[in-house]
């Protein structure tokens, strides 16, 4: 009889010990997804000038991104609407939309989405930017270390260099205009040279080209 009592007591104590061990491990298991999500959060894209001063940054958000200047003042807001990107000012006034097409072209449309202001479309291995009337404004041609941007006359206006983990936009003389150490493709960075377009729309094109399809929320 005494042996039975001891055996039952041992089984009860063993069960309690296992339950306590499981309870002590549970909080650690629950914290893992949050840590993984934090590690996967994308970093902001920071652009500096030749004097290493921050000019503006693109800060990713759950539904898009925010553009701020070097003093962290908001310049524009970007929000995904399916595969389209809504561009708004700091006051929420709509500035336009970046709309993708089945052929891979991107159109920059007005606030009412009734007029196409610019069209960025493939041209061989590169791109071409046309205005509202379809006239050529710029071409972007890939190179081994980046890309070259030319105007409608074929004159080089800027160049993108990708070298040693740094992406820089340079003028025709080779002077650095903007640079970032973020992972930006040369064709996306080339959009910063489209001076016929306002900065919020140029950055919207860059952001659209940089964003993977799965990140575009309906």
C-alpha cells in the first residue's frame, strides 16, 4: 500500500512539473513572431548630397510610404490602391496617381485620374518618359555599373552609378547630386533625374519600381 501511495504521488508531481515547464516556455514562443516581423521591416531610403547632408528620405509604412526632407518635414504621402499608388501632399490633397499597366508601363495621372500626365514605358532594355502629348522627354539606358539618362535630343543629362554598395545620381560632368547606400535599382534611381516632374511624383515612380508586387496592398 505504501508503495502505491508513493507511486501515485510521484506521477502527480511529474505531471505538475511538465505543466510548469510548458507554461514557462509559452511566453517565449509567443514573442517569436513579433521579433521576426520587426526584423523583416524594411528600412527607409535615405538620400544625401555631395556634402553628405541628408536631402530627403522615403519612410516605408504598412500601406505605402512617406517622403520627408532633411529636417524630417513631410513632403508627400504614398498609399497603395491595388497596384496603383496614390500620391498626396502633407495636407492630404491628392497630387496624382502612379498606375501600372499590363504591358509594364507606368502612367502618372492627375488627381481625378482623368488625364495621363507622363508615361514611363519600356524601350528595349531601358525606359523612355513621354509627356502628356506623347512627346519624348527622357530615355534611360542601362550600363554595366548603372544607367545613363538622356533628354529628347540625345544629350546626356545625368548618370546613375552603382559601385561598392553605393548608388549615386551624377550630372553630365560627373558631379554627385544625390547618393544612397540603400538597395535601389539603377532604373529606379534614374527617375530622380526627371526634372520636368515634381519631386513627389519622381519619388513615387522610384517607389513603385522598387516595391515588390506582394507589398502592394489592395
